[in-house]
């Protein structure tokens, strides 16, 4: 069951304070922040959670990581948490410290679980072999 619908019929609109806050952001960032906050608000509404509660934010982040089909990476979860905390700071006057300890610890735990993908690199030997064997044409110059 998908809990994060594309449209959010149960959310009328974003708070005017938040709209004012994101108005100075570039369009792409504004869309990302709006989408993340609407997803969070929809999740809280669907699951009968209090919006301005640190436990709700944590449950949402855990849902995105573990329970949803998406299985977001820790870097994306940091970004999502940042957007939600910005919203809660602006609309509910909640301090970031209110959310810091437990949420950051959970995000750090997710970071440790993520596999860092590294691209293949030439060894010195492979590099020298490539240079000596590469054709002398426009593509390989």
C-alpha cells in the first residue's frame, strides 16, 4: 500500500509562513521542499500523527528508509529531514535542537549501513598500459 500519494487531497495547502519562507528559493529547491513537506503532512494525516512532534518526523524518516518501496539512501533522508525541520521551525516555531539528537543518531546509523559506491580507477600500471596502447586518433587524444 502506497502511503505517499502523488497528490495530497487531505492537505489543503502549505502554511503561508512556509510559502513566504521558500519564496526566495530557486524553483527546483522550492518544488523539492514543497513536495517533501506535503509528503510528510500526508503521512502524518494518514497515520494520525501529530505534525510538530519529533517522534513523527523520526517515524516518517524510518518509513522512507525501511517500510516504503523506495528505500531512500541516507543522503536523501538528510535532505528530507532538513526540509521538514525547516517547515516546523517556520510554522510551529520549533527549534532545530528539538529534533537533533534522536533524528541525527538515526540518520548517522543509516549512513553507516549504506554502501559507498566507488567508481573504478586505473592503477598506475593500467594507466600506463592505456597510454601506450591507445590508438592515435581524435577520439583518444
